[in-house]
C-alpha cells in the first residue's frame, strides 16, 4: 500500500469558520496585529473577516 503524501493543509480546509473564530479570539484578547496582517485575513476570508475586524478595530480602513 503506497500512499502519496500531500504536505500542508488544503485551501478549503484553511478557509473555514474555525479560522474566523480564531481571528475573533485574537482580536478579543487584544492581540496586537498589524494592519498588514489584518489585510491578509481579509484577503483570505473576505467580508466575514472584515466584519470581525471592524468590531474590534473600527479605526482601521480595510476597504
């Protein structure tokens, strides 16, 4: 039985509600994330991430 190994986690598995829960947990706990890092969350998760970020960091413009 020779299985090929695929390292890493698939994009579909990465982009899930679990990731958004993790983002909100970090922001709720006051983790200081740079605007650049938060923009990456928005790039990956879209409007769902933007909504969470605005809740905790309303001063940021992540249009």
